[in-house]
C-alpha cells in the first residue's frame, strides 16, 4: 500500500510516497481504509524533525484521517464511516488506530470534513472548556482565526454560547472567519485598540504567539484567560512579565491537548460526544480549504509553512 513518509527529516520538499507493508490490527485496534487526511501543524514539524515526538525514519505522516472501517468490532461495523486521530501514521491507504481514537462520522459530514475535525476541534474543545473554563455569554478572541484551529475555536465557542472576535491578517481570511461564525472580525495590526472598543475579551485563544502576545494580555477583562496553543508566527516563544497578571487577576494557561488526551483514552470519546450535537445542528461545520493528492502531501505542507492555507487543507488518499 502507499503512504506519505518522512525518510529524511529535512522538510516538506523531501516528503515521499512509498510502498509499505499493510498493517495488522491488534485486538484493541480498528483497521481503517483511509479516504482523506487532514494537514496539520504537527505534520510540518515532524517533516523537519522539530516536533517533540521524534519517530525514527522512515515514518508515515498524518494526524487526522477519515475513511471506512475494515472488519467489525469495538461497536463499529464493517464499512462504517469514521474519523480518527493519531500522533502520526494516518497518511496511508490502510491505518491501524487504537479504538478509543476512532469516532463514528455523522452522516451530514463528508470524508474531507471528517479529516478536518479530530485534532483541531478536540483541541479547541479542550482549550475552551477544560483549560479556559468558558461560560455562556463570555467573549472569546481568536488569533489565526482563518486557520484550522482558529475556525474550530470560533465554532466551538459559539456552540458553548460565547460571543466571538476573530483576528485576521487579510480580507480573504476575514471572509473565512465570518463564514466560520465570527461575530466580529478585526485586523491583526492595531487589534488591541479595536478589541478594547468592543469591550475586551474574557478568553483569548492564541495559536500564533509572537508580537501579538502582550497586546492579547492587554485586551483581557478582569479574570480573563489567555490560552497558549502554539507559536505559528515563528517569532520565538513570548515571555510574560508576571506583574501584568496581577493588575486584572488574569491568567496565562498552557493548552497541550495531545499529551493530555492520549493518556486518557476515554476523554477523547467524551469530547467527541460533546461535539456531536454541535455537528448535528450545524454549529460545527469544518471549513475545508485546498485539497491535494497523496503525491502532493509535501506541497500541502509547504503551503501551510508559507501561510497560504485557509481553513483545513485535506489530502485525498483515494480519488
């Protein structure tokens, strides 16, 4: 079977599609015939050898995937449509995945939408509910709001009754954020003053980091929470002057969904169950951006690296 692999961790240009042996599921696993794979930031870091997880090459990329069950078991039927998530390994024609990390895909979603769901939306749900203590009626500001985690955060926040403010860097990205349900959309340059005029934020979701970090602290209301998810801006890791936290009793909270959820398998199923009603009523509707073939996996990563992506990029494993 074919799989998109890292042979040398030297970046997207060196990702190759290889013929590899078909996997054999164990008694706790589900075998999935993969249709679509979501492109994620961990894939990019893995391709460059910069992720905290460092598998020995050659290894298969792919965090999010969607397809059909081969065989039956663990409450799933032969041919059932599912989505799944792994640390890596999903970008192959057949994938073995532990049963707790495989989720029935609601009928209203396509395979592409299913591949856009697990990591981004479970991360957003963990960030806002578990780490952010989000309450209905609060205001959530989302940086990088046109990206995969950004659009997921907007929709999950709306599903929990929050008002949302999207921060974007272009009008094209503003349209993506609006389509994802943002109540307000503001430009990245000068966002602090605009957000203050809008009343500030109770929660900031920050997948960007960089120069915006300090201004994000400044727009928080009393007892506000800044949720640190990533540093996509590539401008280094921000530092906090802790006296800023004292002034309005604000928090900076780390969000590490993967390490938390992978050691608590039942937790992912609980999260998915919480998202299903939001999927069914249309609040959660993953915006799929550009689609690629399996042979174009490296190009998909290069487009993400160049910040040319809107929504969630998806690779088709089968045509």
